[in-house]
C-alpha cells in the first residue's frame, strides 16, 4: 500500500492510501482559516473518569451546502481535494483532541485539568457516496484495515497520546449526519474509562484469553475463523452486540500479521452483512476497536472489536435512560443467547444478493 | 402523610400517599394474569460491571388504548383504580428487578450470574395528566419527596437489595412514551457501576464534602439555600447537567430532616423551572437521586441529585456515539461555566408566569 501525505488549506494533514504508487495530491483551493481548537480534559472527582470539554465544537460554522458532501472527492465543499481516492484520512476540522490546543492550569476548583492533547481523524473508506463498508470488495476492506493499522502506529507515537480508538458510527439513529462511508479515530491523552476497568480486571491474569476460551465453549459464537472469533458476549449491554476477538494476544491493529488481517477483512465484512440482514433496513451501529494503552498496561489489553446497535426491534430503538445513563447499570431486553442465534442464522449474503 | 396499601388484580402492590386519612382503595377490576418476571444479572468479566438481562420485557403485550393513559386515575386501562389520587406508587408491571424472579445458576460460561432480585416501582406525582413536577404546588413536591423517602426506606429493607435509585425520565427524546407526570424507583441487588466508582474515590476521605466545598467556592453555583447547593459540576458530561447536594452528609432521602425536605421541595422545583426556561419548550431530562448503598459503603456516599439533559441547543440533541457509548469517554461541547451562567440567569418563574 502506498501512502501519500498532503496538507489542507488550513494546515491540517490529509493522507491518501492507494494500491498503486504515483498519486500527486491536488492542492486544497478553499483558503480555510487556521484551526484553533480549545480542548480541555477534566478529571471527574466523583468517579475519576476523564471528561473532555470542547466548547469550540458547539459553534460549528462549517456547514457544507446540503447537496455537497464534504467526503465526496473534489469540489468546492470537499475535505478531500483529489478527484478520486481509495482510502483517505484527514484531521478532523472540529477535533475533540488536538496537539494545537493551548495549555490550561493543572488544577482549578480542586479538579485536575489538562489540555486536550491528541488527534482526531476522519477515515473515508471509499469515494463512492452510496457505498457502505459491508458492500465494499474484500480487498478494499483489507486496505481500510491496513490504513487503520498505519494510523494506529502513527498516532500512538504522538507524545502524550495514551490510547488510540478506531471506530465507525453509522446511522441517523445515533446522530450521524454524513452518510458517505467513513469512520473516525480518536487519539486520547488518557486511558479511557472503559479500558481502565479492563486493566483493573486483567491485573494478574490472562483476562482476554480466559474470556475468549469461555465464549468459544459457550452458545453465543456467531462465526469464527482460524485467527478470529465473533461472539455475543454473555453480559451484552445492547440488544445487538458482537465482539470480534483475535486468537493471538496482540495489543492493537498495527500488531496484526498478514494472515490475521486477511481473515479479518473477510470476517468483519461478513459480520456487518449479518447485522444488516437482521432487520429490513441497514443496522445503525457503533463499531469500536478497543486497543491496548500506549505505555503502561500495554501487555494487559487485547485488541478486539465491540460492535453494538441501539435497535431492539424493527423501527424501535433502545434509549439510554435513568438506569443506563444515570447509574451505568445496563438493562438489556434481549437475551444474548437469542441475539447470537439470530446473527448465526441470518444469511449473511442475503441482503447483498 | 397517610399511607394506604392495596393490591392490583395481578398481585402487585399499590401504595397511595395522601395528606388526609380515610382512603378506601377501589378494587382493581381488570383481572390481570400474574406477573412472571425473568430477570438475570450477569457480571461482565471485562469490566466487572453488572448487566441485567430482562428478556420478558421485549415482548410486552400490555399496550393501553392510545386514548387511555394507564396513569390517569380509574378506568378500564388504568394501573391506578382509585378515581383520584395525590401521590400513587405501584410495582412496575414489566420490572427489571423483582423478588418473584426465579433462581439462576451462579456461574455459566465463566460469568457470574444471579437472579434479578429487587423491585421496580412507578411513582405518579399527580392525577393531572397535563401537569409536570415543575408546575405542581410546593406542598405536592414535598409530598413526593416524603413518598420517595418512605419508598427508599421500605425498598432498602428488602433482603438482598443493595441500592435504591429514585429517578424521573422526561421527554420523548429519551424514549418516554407515557406523558403523565411520573418517575420510577429501581431497587437493585447490586451496587451500580457509577456508585462503585464513587466508593473507590471516596475511600479514606470526605469526597462529597470536598467536592461541595470546592464547587461552592467556584463559579458554577446555580442556586443555593441553607441546606442545599445546586451547581454545574466542573467535569459535567452533558450539555445541561446540574447536581443538587445537601450540606449535611446523609446517605439517602429517608435520612433528610424536616427542614431539609422543606427546602428541597422549593429548590428542586426552582431548578426544574430554570431548566424548562432554557429553551422554548420543556427540557427533556433524566433526574436521578444517587443514594448510598445499603450495607457496606453506606457511610462513604452522600445523597445527591444528578439532573442532565441530552439537549445541546434548540432542536438539537447530543447523541452518545463511539467515544461515549464505546469508551465511556464523554465529550461535552458546552463549557460547564457557561451552562451554569445560563441556568443562573434565566428567570426561573418565567415559563410559568
């Protein structure tokens, strides 16, 4: 794969990933003003969790014309100047974390603070606006996997970054406004609260190996290959939730070998097709790659995908109300065993002929 | 206040709270089949958090006619047989936790399990379908506070209950389908994940006293009285978030004295009115009372309200996407200091003449 770097008109980086060499990036004609992010991380004294305050994002002025997608290639409103691309990655114009964010005092009102150092990127999977990850050829899914791995390695090397999160939000039900197939990457300056919990549970044992072995022996496996197993976890929080875990203990996408990446491209696309076949229309979902922290705790966490959906029935979504959003106590109306059976039994290719 | 107990036709308990004695409950004419809840608690091996599986709730058959509210008094579809009431509390017909739920094996596929022992209640604040907590007279808000306190004491005494959560979900934006003013109570058989975090942070120090002192000295106080202070927390996760904390270290609503309850009724209603005055229409919100665990850790957690909203601008809501729902890493686009200034400056009575 060939990587070509360029800059957008406001100084943000854009990186093209191509099968063949020779891309000569088209300059960004927009003359955008410089990005001036203000991101601050505060540690909640009641829970110890890090919360990020990004007041600049609520006043977003960048609204492309309704008929112009900023992720379609070229054109006056596009974030991607080139007239065509395979996989393109660029720095988010409204980042939650950014290396350019100014310093903050380390303690105010008894609360630890830090500047939101890090980086947020947008990953475009294809220049075809009407496509989706599930309908791309396996070779393109593999190219996306390689791009994710390359971004993970590069963002992990930014001084101060503690964890890199690769994810895709899809569907208006979870607030997605850009329908062009894309995902995001957050490089956090802290270890996320969910991963902190995993680190606490993993201390002194092979937590992920144990969980994988138990799930493979259980009744919730959806599909599996030589290198990966997909299963609905025993304590699933969402009506649709699938984890995809590698059989080898690797910290992140960058550590996957060629055979693992090749199988992942096939299995991941199969999984998305199964999800889309559950109901009459494509499933809204969050697909998040949990990766080990950079530095301390790196050996304790195994790379894995957690994919979930708010859809609990055709036309019905699960809302997070008092118990979930107030107390973090999830109530799931769907038995994980039943969810696994449905995902196992759907014809993965059905929705795609 | 006078408490009157009765049973609905399927055996569920209903409790009326009245200013005057003498209520003679009307029998429930519906002849409902017995409630047969199946609630199972599983401990997520990756995080240690308890997740509750309630497969019986996804097949709810109880759908009242569209023109008949089950919380309006009397009538063939009502859950409250009496023709009028002040405050009425009854066991939820589709509970997430219930003392009647059958046993489960303690360990399956390496995952700890327990039956979802506990109790879920619905609390009706008024028999006036068109009212809301914010427009009720202070005397009725006080009656609701007294009912909450009484329910907390009673549910805490159920063998196996570890924490009682009193809350109100309001607004279609968070999935509320019954518009009649009401809240809920969950009596959990475990300490909720959010409270577990607070217990860890509170070990060996006066966490809540320290936080309250820092917030009272800071710039985010919204309103305060002799016994309570309302503030936007420094590390607020939501675009609108207010905590209301008592000045005295009490574990739960049942422990509040008369003066604290009296002031709470005034301040809580004032706070809701401020929230409703933020935008053109009433604010969708979750208002949750965090109470100390029953038993171990009881002295470490102070009663407080956490009220928050998904609304980040008129007509716009904050969606929980990858970072929040995948990693529990909240990104808040609104500075807590700005949110506090807005809540301080709105005329609380404005929306109500």
